[in-house]
C-alpha cells in the first residue's frame, strides 16, 4: 500500500495514484488530506500499460564542491537553464512539454513552494505546463523518474522533463528539519527506536552496517580510492591543490577539487566533449560560474563551468574518523554535499530515443538498513523487465559513502567491480537528487551495454530502474 499526503500545496494526488496503478507500482493507495482529515481510496482503472517510455535527451551541470562555482545560482534558475538545453538537444519545442517533475529531498527555501512550477515560468515555457515535486528523501530523483514514467504509461502525459535538484550550497541536506518554526518533522517517531540508539543519519547507519558485515576501515579506504581512480580514468583530468579536511559530528569537509573531468567549454549552455569510453562528459552543459566564498582562485563570475571536480583527500590512512573515535568513515570515505543539477526528458514512444524504461521497482525496509531493502526494489525492476541480474551490463548506485557499493554487492551477491565502473559520489561529492539523475545521464551518454540498472538507496527506502538501449 502507498500513502500520499496532501497538505494543500500538492497537485492532483488522486491522478498520480491512478498513474501508479497503471504502471503496476501499487495495488492500493490511501490519499490523506491533512487539513480536513478526509481520506480517499483509489482502485485500479483500466488504463493501458503498453506505452513505451523513452529517454530522448539528457543534460546536467558539472558536479562542483560545496560553496564552489555553482553556489551563487538559484536552483530554479539553474534548472531552467539545464531544462532548456535538454529540449534543444531533443529537438522539441517547449509547447510539446506536458509536465516538469522535480526530485528534491528538501523542498524548502529556494527549492520550495512548488519548484517545478517555478522552473516552468523561469524557463519561459508555456504557462499550461504543469509541475510536480517528489520528496522521497534519498531516492527523490529516481522516484520522480518513476512518477513521470507512470504518468506517461497512464496516458496523463506524453512528454515529461524530470529534474534532479542538488544545489547543496543553497539548500543543504536536512534543511527541511533545521528550522522548526512549524514543528519538528516526523513527530514522535524517533521515540519508537530509542532502545536501538535512536534514528541515525545515513552515514552513521551505513557505518554500523559495514561493521556488522565485517567491512573494516581498510576496505572502505580502498573502495574510496577505487571510486576516485575510476572517476579520473573516465576522462581527461588535471590536478589542482587539495583543500583542508576536518572532522566533526556531522558531515566531514574535504571537498576540494584535485582532478577534474575535462570538457570543451564555450558559453552558458555549451556541451562538453569527452575523450575516453565512459567519461560521459557529453552529458554536461557548461553553465556560467556564480562562485561562492570558497571557490578556487582564478574563477570569475561568468566563466564556463564544464568540469566534474574530483576530490583529493591525501593519504587515507592519516585521516581521523569522521564521527566516533573508533569509527570507520573518514573525510575520504564519506561523500560530502556537492552542487549540481541534472535532467532527463521522457517521451511516449521509442523514436530517436537513447533508451527505454524496461523495469522499475521500489521498496522500503528497516530504518537501520542503509540500503532501504534495495534487493527487493531491484528484484521488482528485474521482474518487470523480464531479465536476470546477470543479464544487466552496467550497474550504478548513488554512493553516500564508500560502504554503499560494498553493501549493495553483498546484498545482490555480485562482484563489487560491476558497480559504478566510472566512479561515484565518493570521488566527487553527493549532489542529492541531481546525483541520482547523473547516474542516468552519464550511463546513457556513453552506454556500455544493452541493459543498464540505476539504483538509489538509503535508510528511508530504495528505487531501481532498468533501461534498455537496444532499441
């Protein structure tokens, strides 16, 4: 059963329920209206599920460190710039766009008040284009893709732009819980888990799970180094000085750019070009720098930003634990917040497509499971696609920390070398929902096989999508 809560600012939640039925993602739903207490139940309608949903174009910004070259952008304005680029790459007019679906785990402040609708207006698109914001915590980006796919399959839309917002310099992770003017989030839920140590942030949950699975500090350090090596090897790179790393009770710093994936910068919306197989830098659109306070020297407002910053943490063995004195995670093995925006354009029908959606799945599990029952989400996606995991050519997952891929490999009983062959967020930083969509943009810009699997997972749940490129 899926629950949808309407607090007065949402759109057609009942319509979304029908779309999820059509996509086979739910058997029952409950829609609750907080203001009135009214509850409406949905039932499956006779809507066809045979419509192919295709990705016709992708684009993203470079992934940059916190308070770096993208920190001065408003998330809505940056998303509008990336969205316009996607439509141009697809050769579609804005009038053909039906809806914008935004994945955003913290829809407050500059990302609040229906950012999807704001993006439509900021981009100068027809006012008839609708908007939808999806907040599913760590899986908001892929959940937005699934919602858009369901809308197309259900006949509610033909063309949907999906945007992953991740300007953590502007709206930091957990922002929705920082200012409690309107009450603390989740009510008294945490009290239920007090005997187990209370609800923990994702990195702490991951650290606990790694220890339970016999993964030690050395294994995590090696995984982080491998993620960084793969990211550097995925394209041309240049070296710049590393920044200071510190530790504390929260996210570790150490987000400096040491190596950067090269592209071919031109102007505000210029496509980059890569030089090696999996660099996927053709997905990047160069945008004008609006640097923050700690941006690298020599960066000026208006300079094209067309490079992924790869972190340099020095000698992993010398880094202190990020949390407890005997902890496993460090500034090297934890993916710090980063800045970025990514977008994919979904369309009914496979004509001139990069890939089609073959299968989708999502799940939830124990709040102390850092993968959010990802095995079930993957199984559901594989079942819909009608394939076995061995038939999947490329697997990508959002690396919240170095343990993510290792724990996922154990859960799926596969070799961890199959996961994130081009490196991941540990190497660059985690831009939230934008990182989820980056998995798609990079995988489809330079596909390495016919079937691709993208996964996003965290303590709140998991999401998996299988794509087919042999169309």
